[in-house]
């Protein structure tokens, strides 16, 4: 193996991959070397190659302990690497637990089991297994000394399985998926907010639901075209202030008299009535109110030293440098603020309000009887000009972006425009950013859906300055990332669902199953090779099943075939012949769906070309019979709504992430036929 081959391996840069059809595709060496250059190594410089290999492969053996050790909490052990002259030495070790308790011991390397060796500098280094006592899952500190010198390692003790709530009555729970901004009400400001969520939760719980899944709530960039997409955030560690309901805060009473003029009321009414979310209009309206409210807060609360002011200061102190950095970023870039635009304290205050209101929503869900409550969604990345990439710039490479290789739906591949994380720096940093990201997204919820969970193992890098469609897979430290995800799942008592739809390597599926990480399935795609839909008993139990979701047509759209006509109009289906083929396949799928319903004794007596409530209810009941542990229904399907939330592959062509619900939440749940559908779903899940 050459030095170049060794370095490519150490950096996780793939040489080939299996495409969508299962065919092996070789990656050109030029593309692999381009990735090396992005990582900071000139592959044409023999000295640079040798130095990089030495740093990554040899240098770790010159140190007793790694910078960090991810270990199994039940049977923890670390690798002690020693020079042959140190094999007979007596080492003392001290383990300071997260609780502050101290555990200590002694060992001689030659008495420990050897787990590896490495020849370098004419020396045979030996790795010995140093067993530690079983640990409470958490972050601990290990120090080893021979009396003359010492070494330290952060020990991350991880459970072997993900958190799951204790069984209670029935284990097949269900709930709703909700794009929060789509919710309508008589009181919101033209965009669904946390008070609209507070209205939804008791209604959902009363119907028997145990969870409500939300779109990503991440802080957006306010100064670009991507503001609407919750999957293109500025910073995934912080919340989107647009979801704040100003009227829930005490400062609103002090400003409403002067703020809510007739003209202001007219603006709000116009935004409420609009069929699409006007993000700029809504946020300008809200920021006017929030800035006026902050002036009141600063005058009456922060300076007066009230409990509300002290609570805000505690929030700022706990947020530390991350919150400070985010607030300073917003003070430079926020496009909507006016009087407090350059004041970082204002943006920290917005985060406090959003955090408190979201936490109240989760508490309301639990108080209403839900077993899980909110399910948040963690996007796969953040945009290059946003706060997250700026604040952790050494962690990201902006010269490449996350995407996907070609497949039948995207023959030229996909480029999601999100900078790639550097796998080596991720590990060298002790995964601190990753851990913080998980902790923040697991707060104020009972479950977390991790979008594109395969990113824990590999990401497709789109290479911007190479020829069209150039890309390849780069691998990440899967076992360590999965272990830390399990650890944070337990520490936050948070169920985790990995979005694993699409091409997933079998070894990753096995890793998910081995640690009880729930997968994600979509009803449309659960068909056998011959087109038959899977019987309910054939659905895997360890998954979240979605009837529909934000990236596919609604049930009405799919059944009626209007999604195909729309895709043709948008240029996503090439020509009329291709449309005819798609329509023929859809007819076959509709026939298979009817056969599936008939086999379950649920096919309505009459089935027409339009989706009606009888057929909609039958599909939901059949899905509810599935063995899958979690089930989510979309509010859109309860209203037979045809327009999708998002059409992948479009940006300006279709108003993605802007379409609202057809009805208010109260009206949706008040409809007798919806109540009957939900009661039937609840009975099926409890059977």
C-alpha cells in the first residue's frame, strides 16, 4: 500500500460505491485527491503525504491514551499504548466521574491483554486493554501516571441501546406530523406558532395520540432566499423566533395599546387570510412587536432585578459562548430588526422566549396524557453563510457540499448546498460540537428524528470545482457517533428515530438494529418487488411509519394523480411519453392499494377517481394495523388536501414550505368524519 493509498483510507475517502441499481461505480483518483486537498493535504507533495500519515497513523501510538475514549458503560475499557521499555512499569490511574466521585487503581501493562501493536521508529509499540469498573453513562475524566509523567483522556461511557420509555398498556403508539408554520387559527399572525401548537396538543391527546412530530425548528438565515426551508438553517443549535407568540408574554400588555393600530390589525388580518405564508411580512410584523416588548423588558425586568430578569440572565449564563456567538452573528446579519438590530442581548432574549414557549408545549403534551409528546427534527446540515458554519468554521469545509449520487428520481444527482463536516476534525475535537448539537435538539421534546441518519456513517460530497456531477462518499466515525447518540438519548430521555429511507448500506442497518435505533418508513414505498403493498404484520416493528410526509404527495394528490401532472408542468417529468408511463405505473399502484385494502377487509364499496373520506379512512386504518412501533398521520390527509408542502427538485418553480392548512386546527378536529377516522386509528393501534 502506497503512502497515498494509506492516507486516502485514513481520511475515509471512498474508492468506489454501489449505485442505486446495485452496480459498483469506481471513483476517479482525481476526485479522491481533490478531497485530500480540501482536507489540507497536497497529494503531490511526498513530504506532506508522509507527515499526514505520521500524524494520523503513527503519532497516536506515541501517547499512552487517546484524547478521548468512547467506551461501553457496562464493560468499559480503554487502550493503553506503551513503549516496550514501559511494559513492566507500574501505572496508577484515577477516574473522576461526572458526579465528582473518584475511582483509582494500578496496573502493569505486561499483565494486561494485548489488543494490538504497531512498528514505528524501529520500535514495537503495544496496545493493552485497561479495564475500568462499570460506569454510569456520562462523561468522565481518566488520568494515568507512572510517577514521572502522565496522560489524560475524556472517557465517554455509552449505553448499548437507545432510550425507550417503559412499556405501558400498548406499545404501538401513534400521533400526527405537523409543519408548524402551516397551522391556521383565528389568533395567529399569519404563520403557525407555539400557541397554535398548544391548541393542537390537547386535541391530539384527546384523540389518543402520544406524539406530535414537527418540522425542524432551527434558526434560519433572515437575509436570503432559503428562509422558507426548515432544512436549510443558519444554526441547528438555536430556535426560529418566528414561532414565538408575542401575546403570551407579559410585555405584550404594555405595548399592545400603541402598537395594535387599525393599520396594524389590517396587516395581520391580511397575513392570516393569505393562502401562503409570507415570511417577510410575518417577521416584520412580529419583530416590530418583539422589539417594542424588549424595550419594556429591559426597562422593567432586567434592570429592576425581578425574577423574570434573573431567569433571563440564568439562560444567558447557561447558553455560554455558543449563545453569545449566535447573538453576535444575528446582530450583524438579521434583516428584520430595526431599533435593536445591533444589540446581541435582543437576540439572546428571543432565544429565551422561544425556548420557554417550546418547553411549555412539551410540558402541556405530557400533562395532556401523551407518552412521548413532541418529536423534533434535526436537519442534516446548515447553510454556508449561516451562524453554525461561521462559529465552527474549522469543522466545516465550504468548498464541498452534502448531496446524493444519481438515482432514478435525480439522474444527475442532488446537491443540497450544505457544507460538509470534516471527519478528522470532528473526531479530533472530541465530538464536542456534535454532543452540544444533540443536547440542544433533545431539549423540550420526547423524541428526535435525525434526518439522513446515514450521515453518521458516510456523506456524499459534491465537488464544486470538478466537472459536472463529480462526487464521492466520505466516511465518518460511525461507531463513535452512534454511541454518543445513544448516550445523549439516555441523558435526555429522548426516543431517537433515524431517517433511513433510500440507499442504506447493510452494515448500517445492522448497526441500527444492534442498538435499537428506530428507523423511518413511508407507506408509499412499502411494496414488494412485484408491487404488492406489505401486509400490516410484515412491517418492521422497530420503525416510525409515516402515512405520508413533507417530501411526497398527500394521499389525495397521489390517488388522483395530480402530483404527476404537476411534476410534468414543473419540468420534473421530461415529456408526455414519460408522463404516460408514470400514469400507467400509478394506475397499477392504485390497483395494488385496492387489493391491499380488500385483503385487510377495508376496501370501501365504492372507489372513484377522487379520494373521499371513506377511502382515506380505510388507508389510515390499514396503516394503523402495522406492527410498527410508531405511526404518524399528516393533518393534510385528514382534510383531503392535494397541494404538497414541498416538491423536491424545485425551488422557485413551486412555493415550497409556504402552503398552509386548509382549515383551522379547531375545525379539523371538530369534523365528525375526522373524529371517526381518528377513533378508528386509535382502536387499531390498541388492538
